[in-house]
C-alpha cells in the first residue's frame, strides 16, 4: 500500500519510517513524503494511480490541508478515489468540520497515536 | 364722624394681626372716652378733641416700627387731622366765620375723608400686589428648590456614570493587555505542541527500537543492531532538538507575561527587538499557518544598553510587529503579482548619543493620510469588529512617550509602506 504523508515538519519522515519499520521491511506499506500541499499535488500528478492513501496535516504554511483535500477530491477523483485522512491539532473542531465537509475519510489528532493509525489503516491494507 | 374714624382705625388694624387684640381694646376704650367726652364737653370741643386724639394715635403709630408698612396710610390721615383741628379751632375762635364758610369747611372735611379713602384703596391695592408678588416669589422659590434638587440628582448620576466609565476604561486597557498576551500564549502553545509531539513520539519509537535491537543482538545480527542503534542515536538528537525548541518558546513567553513592574533595567534593545520579533512571528504563524513574511534585521552593534522597563518596551515592539505583519498580510490578500511581504527592524544610535532609535518598516498597505493622526488615539482601529481593540498604539504611545520620555514618529505611503520610528532617550 502506497501512502503519501503530507506535513511541513521534516522530522515526521524518520518518525513514520521508524514507526512502520516492520511494515516497510515486509513491503506491506511504502511511504512517500511531501512537505507542502503543492509538493503533494506535484507528486500526485505523476503517481496518483499508485497512491492509495493520503495522510495530511491541516495546519501548513502555503496551501492548507483542507485546500489540498479540496484539490484532491476535484482533480483526482477517478475511481477508486484515494483515501484521505486529516491530521490536526487537538480540539480543533472547526477544521474537523471543514475536513468532513470537503470529503475527508477520517480524522486524526496530534500527537499521532500510531497504534490507532495502524488500526485505521487495516481495512485499507486488506484490499 | 368719630365713629367713622374709629372704624377706619379698626380696619387698619385688621392689616396687622399682631396688634389687633390691643387695638381692638384701644378702639373700645376710645369709644367709651368719646361717649363720655361728648357728653361732658360742649360740641365744638368734640371735634377738636377727636382730632387731637386721632393725631395722637397717628403719632404713636408712626413711631411704632411695626406699622412702617402702612406708613402711607397713616400719612393719609394727616389732612383729616389738620382739617378737623383747624375747623374746631376756627369754631371756637371765630364761630361766625365758620358759619359763613360752613360749606367750605364741610367740603374740606369731606375731601379729607375722601383722601383717606383713596389712600386706603390704593394701599390695599398695593398690599394685594405685594401679597401677590410674595406668593409668586414663594412659588418661584419652590420651583427653584425643585429644579436644584433635580439638577443635583442629575449631577450625582452623571458622576456615577463617569466613575463607571473610568472603571470600564481601565478594564478595557487591562483586557487589551491580557488579549495581546492571550493571543501570544495561544500561538505559542500551538507552537510548543509540535516539538512536544516529536519528543513523545521519538521517545516511544526509540523504546520500540531498543526492543528490536535486543532481538537482533540475540539473533546475532550485529549489523542490523548497529543500524538500529544509529537510528536511536538520531532519535535522541531529534528529541534534544525539539526539546530545546519548546524551551526557547516558553522562555520567550514567560518573559512577555512577567507582571509588568515599573522597574527600569539596563536593557539590550537589539536583543529585545529580535526576541519580540520572533515572538510576534510565532504568534501569527500559529494563528494562520499560511502566513509567511521575510524578516530583515539590521542591529547596530554599538547600541548601548538603555534604562527601560523591558516588558513594556517589549510590548510596544510586539504591537508594532503585529501591526506590520497585519499590514503585509492585508496587502498579500490583494493578490498583487510578485509581492513579497517584508518586515524590517533596524536599530541605530545617532550621533550625539542622546537616544536609541528602533525603526519598524513594512511594505504593506500603508496608512491613509486622513487617519494618520488618529491612529495613536485609544480605541481607533481599522480592523473589522472583534479583531482589534484599537488600544495597541495608544498604549504604546503611553509607554514610550509618557513613561520613558521618548518619541514615536510615523512615515507612510498608502499602498506602499509604513515606518514607525521609536526613539528612546539614552542616559549616559
């Protein structure tokens, strides 16, 4: 399963790579990273058919996660549409609502609970 | 005739309630005396006697201060007295003369009576007018008293309102301070969350990795174990890095929230400006992560330390920076091609060494000419409702000019740039 992680914080990469060490080793999941909404869209333009799941932070400089979500739903809606999960700061109700409105599949809060994340990914990895 | 005179006197007394009892008695006595006298004396002496009595009474009344009011009335009786005395004397001395001219004498007496009557009427009228005026005065006095009471009540109410307004103003100023602090803490708390998340996550991951490393070592795969050990080392480095990040942010926040004492301390303005610039930037980015601006700093290394209240001057700089960021943000929203929001801080120590100058310049929306002299006024703001209290610049003015004896100058071109020049006296 190809997962695209979008977050402006660079240290997110080693975190994911280490947390999913086993899964990566077993070729269950492959991670790609983008540090901005723009970067993510550029990546998707090329590799969209392969990417199954997108994990995006909401609070980013430049294009926000919500905006990115909007673009994904508009530009890359050829079925099956990619699953998009939004990550946001604890207690951010407004963003939660907006994300759901724009068509996010799921929602996670920071700090990321990786065990919960792995649970949420399970149904998609069984495809 | 006598009776008439006495009646007049009595009527006269009704005007003086105080004397009424006494005078009533007197008139009765007089009646008696006259009755006796007229019986005893020959007729001619009657009139004379009466006239003299009347004269005596008048004289007495005139003397009494109490009767001053009816003085004119008393005077009115004089002619009668005069005429009756003359008549009676004439009768005694030259009865024939009197007989001949009896008519004239009669007329004279009648005229004297008429005169008294006329005066009586006019006096009465005067008195009525007097009373009417008195009553009016009483009514007016009452009105004035009522008005005064109403005005005093209004004055008290207004004083209360003024007190309430002053209290409210103080509260608003306080809440502006708290709001600016609150905005900052919200932004900063947000900013701290990221580093803290990393600290937590990398710690957890490292614990997992150590377990794995144990397994690999048990298997004998030292290469893999070394690789994992390397990862752990990197993680710890990241934990340190993010921990320091959070530490720096908290320190900055504590500095800002330190209860504002009025204690002046020697402060490095360059450091202060740099610190608060970063605080302002953090705060704004936390609220609006899409916010980006270029920060240019040019700090004069020869700047001496100045005696200021650091939190207060810091607050002023913070306000200036926030305004600058807001301005460039607004201009960016206009979507002008190639616009790069820039905020510049420059410190200088002009020749003469009298003052230290901090310039905050932005290439934002600028200040329109019409509102240039209003912006330092309390509660004046161009921001939409709820976004700004309008107290930032007026508080800054209070701090720099009133508390520190400095200056704030403003240069601006609408649509192009704004420049705030803060001068603080440097005591050598």
